[in-house]
C-alpha cells in the first residue's frame, strides 16, 4: 500500500486530469455493465419475446417452406383445454412437492448433525456433496441400470436386507413405484445442495444467542424450535426456491430414467414440452406451452420471493 | 470457539451425529461406488445376474471408451500378428480388433473448452458488472440487478426454440462460441450476484488510496480489487463450472459434430450388441474427476457460493 | 496464467474448427453408433485407397440419432455429406429437399434399383412410396427378428416336460401363439440355479421401442394402417378385430412371459437380458445378430435365430436404412462416387461378410447365401415380408402418439385394446387434419 502521506504530498489529481488519463467513472460503469446486459438481452429476453410471437402462429421449424399463419389464441386454448396437459401438471406438482419435502427434511437433518462439529465432518461433507457433481445425463442413465431388478444394485440390496425377492418388484415399472423412484434419484442427487445451504444458515447463527438461551434455562428442544429453526428458515426457503425452479424445468434425468412411463405416470410437463418442441416440431404450439409454463413458474416464484422477504424481515 | 463453551455439543451427541452422518455417507456413496467399480468390470460381469460384488478387475471399459472396434472374418482373425500393446490384447480377447480411436477424446476436449471457456467468460463479465454495481451509481441499479436475477428463473425450453432458430441464422449452431455464449448467459446471473457480495466486502479505502497514488480507476480495479476478490472469484467459478460441465439439454439440441460435449455422449455408448456399461461407467468416472478435484481444492468456499453470497464469513 | 491457458485453448479450438471445413477431398458419413457402423469404417478403407478421398464418420448413439440428425438436416448443417438415415424420415427429407434425388445419377452410372430386393427399395429409397423416385440406395437391410437359447431348448428334461404339457416338441415357434406358449413355459423356471424368464421384448416408452415391438404382433395378425394405401382412411383398418386381438396378445406376452423390470426396454435392454442369461428368447434387430452369435457367453452353439412367427400372415417389422446424399454437401462428386462404389456387387458381398446387411440381389440371390451365417436364411425370409411404419413428414407425431397409446394399454394397464386403437385413430386423424391431408 502506498504511504498516504507520500501520496498527499503529491498533487491531488483533479477530476479533469483523471478524465484525460483514464475514463470517467460513469463511462466505466456503463462499460462494465453493458456486456452483461447485452448478453442477457440477446440470449434471454429477445428469444423470450420471439417465443411469445411464435406462440400465436402455426409455425413448424422443420418445414421452412410452409406458410406461417397467425392463429390467434388457438394454441393457448388447445393447451388449456387438454386434459393430458393438466395431468402432466399434476405429475410435475407431485414430483416437485415430494422432492422438496425429502430434500429439506434430509438436508436439514444432515446439516444439523454435521454442525455438531464432530471429528472428520469436513471430509464427510465433501464426500456427501459428490452426487451433485455428476451430470444429470449420467445419473439418469445409470440409475436405470441400478433399478434393474435382476442385474441392478437396488433390488439386490433390498433382497439382502429385507429378504424380499429382488425380482418381485420393479422400481421403474407398473405398480406405482415409478413416480417415487424418480423422486428417490433426484433426492439422492440434490439433498447435498440443500444440506450445504442449511449448513451455511446454521453456521451464521452467532453462539451468543445460544449462550443467552442457556442462561435463561431454555430446554434444548425449545432452543431448537424458537432459535435454530427461525434463524435457518430464510436459508431453507432459499434452497426450496432454487430447487423448485430447477426441478420445474428439469427433464433430461427423468427422460433417461423412464421416458415418461409407465404410460404417462412420470410424464412431467417439461418432458411433454420437449417432445412437442423438438421431436414433433410443433413450434407454434410448443411456444404457447412454454409461455404457459414460464408464466406459472414466474408467478409462483414471485409470490414465494415475497413470502421469503417477509420471513427475512422478521 | 473454546472447549468449555456451553454451546459446544457434548461428546456423546457428537458421537451419535458422527455415526448417523457416516451411515448416510455410506448409503449415498453406494451408487457412486457401483458406477466407479462397473468401470473396472468386464462386459459380462457388468450385467451379471445376480449382480457381482466381487469381480476380476479389467480395463476393458476404459479401452472401449477410447477406441472403436470391429469384428473381422474368423480366418483373418486367426492370421493376425500377435497384439502389440496391452490394449490391443484386451480388444483381441473380446474377439475384435481396434478400428481407430473413439470420439470420446474430442468430446472431452469440447467439454473442457466450453466448460472452462464459459466459466472464464462468466467470471470476466460478472466481475466487471459486479464491480460497477458495487462501486458506482448505476441508474436503475436495483431494477437491473433484479432483472439479472430473474433470467435465472426462465425454463431453458421456453427460450430454446428461438435460440435454436437464431443460432441457425447466425451460424452459431454447433460451434464452441455459440455454446460458450449460451452457458455464459445462463451462469452470469449467479456470477454477478455472488461477486457483488464479495466486492462489497473489500474496503473502498484501498482503491481510494490507489487513486490518490495516481492510479486510474481501471488500474486500481486491476491491481487492487481483483487480487482481493480472488477467493470469491474462485468459489463463483466452481458453481459456473458445475453447470456448464454437466449441461445436457442444450448440448443435445444445439450441437452435433463439432462442438458436442461429453454428457450427451457418455450415457449412450453402444458396444458389441447393446449398451457398453463398463465404458459408460469409465466415461462417467473420468468425466467426474475434473469437477471433483476442482471442488475438493476449493471446498472451503463452497458454502458461500451456494447461497448466492447471502452468507457472510 | 489460467486466463492465458484458456485463451490458448480456445484459439486451438477455433483453428481446429477452421481446418475441418476447408478440405473438400474429404467426406463425412453420418449414421447411428452401433456394430455395423464400425464394420462400415473398415469397409470404407478400400474406398479411401481407390479414390484418395478421406472418410470421416459421425456416429450418433441410437437414443439421440433421430433428434440429432433431423436437427442437423433441418438447420442446414454442413456436417454430413452422406447420411444413412431411418426409413421413416424419407417423407420429410424428400419433401423438404434435404436429400438429393438420385434418379439421374442412377441412370447415368447404370445403377439399377432392380438389382436390389424390392421390399428394401420400396422402404428405403422411394418417395412418394412405391413411385420410381429414389432418394437413397438401400444400404442396411434390417427387420425385427428373434433369437433363443438353443442349449436350453435342447435339454432332454425340458423337452420332455414341454411335450407333456403342450403335446408337441419344443422347437422354434411357427406361430405367434406358439411363441407365447414357449415364453410362458420358461417363465419363472429354474435353470442352472437361476430363475429364468420367457422372452425379452420391446416395451420402451420414449422413442419408438414399444411400437416396433408390438407391430411385430400387429402385422402378423394382418394389421393395416389404411383401408387403401394413400387414403388416410384408418377406421376399420387400424382398429380391426385382428388388430385388437394382436394387441391383446402382445400385452399377454408382456404380462406372462417377460422378466420383471423390462417395462421400458428397447434394443439395449433386450440384449442385456439375453446376454445375462435371464431369458430363453428375445426379440431384436437382425443388425445385432452377428454380435450375438460371436458372444463368448451366450453365442456360438448356445444361440439360434428365427424370423418373426406368422399368425394370420407372415410379416416382420422393418428396420434398416438407405444411404442418401445430403443436399447441403460441399462435396457432391465425392458423395456420389461413394454411392457408386458402395453399389458395386463385390463391395456389397464384402459388406455382408463383415456383418452389414446387404440388400443387393448379387448377395441375397447367391444360392450359398443361406449357409454364410446361421441367421442368413431367416434374414431372407424376413425381408420377404417386411412392413414399415408411416413414412409421412409428420411421422414423429404419429409415432409418439402410438407410443403413448400402446404403453398406456400394455404396460400401464389402462383401458382396453379396442380403446387404445380407437384413441390412436383419433390422434392420427388430428395429425392428418393439421397436415391438411384429411
């Protein structure tokens, strides 16, 4: 660091001189922010507006020679009156609710245990985090292998531990297990994420608060519910927000696991959208579908963020 | 924290917690261990019914990952010169000969270029923007910051169609540049928010002193702020890299021959009649290593990164 | 330091990309990543020495093959000069001008489509179907066939028990219903200390699996897509009583003759099930048969093959592909030279010997052909009765609708076969209405 006295001894540079030697602060500010804004406008906002426009047409991206017609709200009406799509939305809701439930429950419990700061907690944390470093493509593909009744690990372990014959059930097949199997895989992969956030929350609680509670002779149980939980809640809600948004748009892992089956039991709305857009190439129709999903997630997220801010203020 | 603090958990509760977490770690790592061990199985062992826990290790999976093999007519096979290398021998044992290298190397290199390229660009642009938001009066600052955050909420498929059409027009389909820009756009919101938190914490006095010392703003940014923000930049980089490294959906849609990354390639390696599970597992293992090492090196910063900088040290 | 390294990396990447597009004495051939593709690499080495053109190959894994390649054609990509594409793409590829029409070239070079098996020319080359407008040269004949554990079938105690139960010898089934009986006979049986099952069949939900499997039964019962070709008149054809019976049959086979957990199975899973010794029989594409025959554990004298058994008619589901020149190629002459070379009878013979399924009559009509491989005779028989899915430009929509209807009925146990097929007509009618064809 330069010696301030030395620096003061030199002439303090006047703004004009600085402007000549370098750029003004205002220019620098714009220069620094502009590329980011420009990139987001080009790759997020412009395409979004384009999607809105396409959603009112019958355009198909794989038929360049066909005439494009404006069809008004027909795509939207078709989608909103389609029972199949409402069923897909319910599948998505089921998937979202239970993945969030299990990840919060297990993630928080783990963080709470790790926060006991036992010996080796640092190593275990690093190991637990590993599943989320895998590519969803690899995870989806490999779990079909793990779920295979005769040659996979899951049924083998169940037989080993409970004696239930491995071939007597199929995790991804009919029989109602499939929606739960995809929840298990997502929970396996992403619980560490929730755990890390909770851990960050727990570590942010200063010790003196517990010390004060201890002096007040509050029971451990009471401390947990009146101190720990409220203090960690904003973090938990943040975790739920991130996971919720991610799982709402996720499709790759489940496509590889079940392809939406058996029947349509695990056909998430995002998978259906991907099929309409990039397999059936109904571009106009799927644009409307995409907008409906986007409005849904944006609406839910906005309400949620308001609630989150309220919790933070408390 | 002192040893006699009343908030320090008791020895017994530590032990119980340690045991429970260890148990969870074992259960959660089982599938991962299974993947890694499958990489060292032979083809028949990998799909053995019932599954094999103990097996004779083989490098077949790794050899198959990096080569393409073909069968030759029986009499020709008999007359081949003896295998020259250990990997020739492994392929010969499967009754095949090596036809050439596989595309895995290229795909992996693409992943490196696109993953690290977009991480670098996200950090570069993100640092500039974060610095401006942290230090200067930017008009509509809060609105702009919220706008940047909100782009994170957009389902990729909502914009995938126009991006696909736009890239087709601009010739960015299946190019490294196109994918780098795309992943950067997805990651930049995270980068700006995280880095702003880090830069806010660097005392302004340092720069002011430098400015008085005759540095320009730009020089002060480069020589004073950047080194101070190094750890923050590193932790931001992990999260940008994890996303860009593993991304699958856009990679499948927008790339084919030139710029295809490894994730669309690995899960679908087909060997002699059917999925080549050892090769898939070998690919998954190799592909996990770089992010794993990166994470272990920077694990201290993981906690801050994951909460969008919401946690202060 | 890291920044410099990255800059170097991306510079290298850009220069590599630049190099790849410069050469025009190179050709890139695109196909799916599987055994026959690797054989084609070997085969093409002769072409490289003869022509001096360097061959590059882009093999896409099956699950992404259609998405990736249609995407490529669609976006006017320059990746492929030659494409061995699925038969169902023909309508779209011809109507959108993605493939070069080869009639003039065939005439000029004296390549006659009469030299190829008629079923393959019809399926792989023509659009509109059956007209002499050729967009591809038949490259890889394929159909869905069956294979079984010959060693298990031959065991005396099993033979005896089967005969006692069904009053006939245990042998390759000659009808779909016999196949079902054999599958049920093996289901849950103890062989060498392991519980084994009847047959592994296609049930995959996502892409085309269950349709390709179930049509094996549908075609054998006499299923037709239209009452008269080109009329899009499906009522009474798609949901005929025979079709309903066939679908009920396939469901029964799935429920009572397949191993647990094969509820989303396509080619890879069917092969895994057979190679791990779980099943007595399995269905799959002929393309995999050379690999299966060579398998050290379940190949050789433990395996034999049979054609999809008839019920009312003899029919098999068509697979396979023709080779086309991509209209966007920057090396048209080279691409055509490759087709000309590939059409040569000697090259076709070598192609077959390496595990590629030639469609050339010089290969197939050779009296010795049936002795060249244990599945050669079955292949000939299968190709005599192949039927294909719609090849309409909207085939993907038609296919995904069928996938959903079939999977819902067969695997997820919803509704009846009649309802599934009635629903399918409704779905398909909607597609054809959108297309302006109805």
